[in-house]
C-alpha cells in the first residue's frame, strides 16, 4: 500500500500541558478526586471495627475478606453502587453502601456479577436502597447475561422501614422475581449462605440455581423466637434451619461447607465449570494492551476540564481530546465531521471492541447559514443539525450492531426563534426516539454537565444504558445551579413583593446563595450516586479500563432484538 493511500484517522492533540489553566485544572480535579476517594474508603469500612470484631467472634469473615478470597488474584472488583444510601437513614445510624457490595469481578477466569451482604451494617438488613441496589445489580446481570454470585449474610428486611422495602415493583420482592426470570433465561446464579438468611430473604438462595451453606449459618422463614410466638413450638436454630438439616433432611442445600474459606473455594470451583457463552455478535479484533493503547496519557485529562461547577458553564475544551485518550491507538473515524458540529459522532475501538461514540463538543463552532454567512453555535448545546446527525448515527450503529458510548457535557437543546423555526423540537424528538428504540448496548459517561432534555437525548438513566458512570466533575439536573438560582430567585422575589415586602440587594444575594447552595448539592454526582442514578463515580484516568470491562460484560449477551425505530419526525 502506498503512503498516499493510507488512512490517517489518528486524533492529534492540541492540549498544552504547560499552561496555567491546565495546571490549575489538574490541581483542582485531583483535590476533588482525593476527597471522593477518602470518603469511599470510609464507606468501605461498613459498620466499623467493632462490628467486624463481632463478625469474627461468630467465626465468620467480613464481606471484604470474603471478596478477597473470591476474586482472582491480582484482579479488583469494579464496584457498582458504592455510594448507595450516602447521607440517608442518618436517624438509624446510616447504612454505608446500603449494607451490600455489588460489582463486576473475575472469578476463576469468568466475569461475574457479585452481590454480597455486609453483615457489619445492621446485620446485613435490607433498607429501601439495599433492595434497589440489589435490583440494579440483577438488572445489569440480566441485560448482559452475566453469571451472578450471591454471598448471603442478612437479617432480612429492616423492619422500621418495612413499608418502603416490602410492597412495590422496585422493592424487596422483585429480587426473587428477578431470580426466577434470570434462571429462565439461562443466567447462571449461585448462592453461598455464610450467615443468617431469614424470613423473605430465605427465598433468594433457594430461587437460584445452586446453593452452598456453611456450618453455623441459618436458613429459615421464621427464626426460633418467631416460631415459638406463632405456633408455640420450641426449637434451636440449628435444628430449625442449620446447614446439616438443610443438606441431610430438607435437601435444600446442595453443598455444606465447614467455614467461609472452604465455602468460597467451592464456589470458585463451581464457577470454573459454568459453560462458555455463545459468541458475541459485536465486532472484536485481536487486542494487545500495549500496542493498541491510546497515544496520549490518560492522566492528561485531569487538566482538561475545570473542576469548579461555578465556572463549568464557560468551560470550553475539545471533546476529541478525551476521545483520543479513550480509544485504541487514538483512532477515530468521525461521522459527518462538518455538519452539526456541537455533537461529535464517530467509530472507534476500545479494548479491541467496535464502538460508536456520541459526544458533546464544548468548543464553540462556526456553522454555515443558508445565506452564506457563518453563525456561532455554543459548545455543549444541541442544535437542530446536531440532533439530526446524532439520530442518524445512532440508527446506523444499530443497523451495523455497534455498541454505543455516550460522553456527556451538555447544557441542553438550543432555544429561541431561530431554533424553533429550524425545527429543534422535531429534531430533538428524532434523537430521543433513536436513543429510546436502540437495541445495541449503550454505555453512558457523564463528564461534565448533563442538563435538561440534553440528559435524555444523550442516553440518561431513563433510557436504559447498560451502565452509567460519572466523573467527579459531573453535574446534572433540569438546569445548572446558576441558571436555576437566578430563575428561582426571581420567582421568590415576585412572591415576596406581592406580599408587600421589599428586598434589598443584600437580601437578594443571600436568597440567591441559599438557593444555589441547595441546588448545587443536588446536582453533585455523589447525590445522584446515593440514589443509584449513577452506577459509579470513576477516576477520569480509569475511564478506558472501566469501559473495557463494561463492554466485555455487554458482549456476554448474544441476543440482540430486531431494531425497529418506529415513526420518526421528518
């Protein structure tokens, strides 16, 4: 092949690592990331040292000790939902990580979804967010056909909040429904009971395919005290529902093991015998982690984006700089590069797997107008042409069975007379429809802002991304804190003035600061992660590795529904 015929699709970088702005951004983002890591370490302590000692006194390991034995040596858990329940249930002493650890881990060479109760947090009881976190893990496992392992050590429903845990479609009972559905679809599920498994929670292990149980554990619909109160029968826990009874008499348990360590060794052995899944329908080429790495260091992304949300609205940067540090060999085939420039679309590979990327461009763009002039389009805003391009690209990826990656830093759709005349609502509806009906795996990363209908069009949580990750710099809500505060202040001032109260400039400023502080707290990714709107807050420099793991998980499901986009606005 001659040099002139070679394709040059390697993204060039213009990022100047020596500018004061880069240095300031890097310092601020690393400080923000450091604070998040410190808080995450605190969350991982669960119920604390005293509760861990109590667990050891029962002859049981803590959840972290169990996971260390379960995971392949040299690998780590991609933890999902770590921030669940953060700042919630304080009146009950809190529930760090909602009392359960979930995530993707490699066990005997197989990628598995792991759901492990933390008995140091209220004896592993299910709070409302515990149920929702387990359901989210099951949803991910179900959509991606990931073998799922449950390490059970739970006292059941947290009774003071039973009305929020028990009855609804996204509550405790849905866990068992999902067990049955996953089994019916051939998603392997194995449970290891290494502690208490009481009341409604007793159904979880028995609804899975294989059940292991350690000596000294208990599995019963009602414990000894409740049995005596209900029917007057006196019985001990071991006789009622111990490992020997269930392995020798009821036949409920498939494997009885002496202790946690031997139970986990058995679990690893069983996982190693699970059948190989069907071949993935998505494109995958031979991949070399060193040769196919991006051409630019991932740590350079630290200096790219302003970590201060107060300045984020004016934070202009080229999204191609991020893409260049995520994709194999920094190669990116950009789709319709000169049209609808505030949204970038293109094809690449990540970890050898083909992907289509839809990303918001934060640099202001010059777009040709019908009269031959140029108009400025604001970075981070979706215009009519951008929405049309993105919709078409998403449909093309579905046609060609290419998984989609969405990179958010979006202010929303363009407003105003020119935008309305150009058909922005129609174009936006087309993009939202394409995202909604998409059948290939979708993975979302919120890099910066994700506001208003832009969050929807870029595959927000309501649009079924297989995974949704966020950088520490992520912010999302109906609108930014500044815009919301200005709007709400004007509404509040008018209400007060109608009541005869005149506000001074100082009063208005104090009101603005109060509203903005409250609003900013709700747009922080930790707030969203606490409510499971976000699966994980990730280090920007680890984004590529996280995406590689997510794409591997998505490839485990060989079934892709027929793409039927329905009626589109034209």
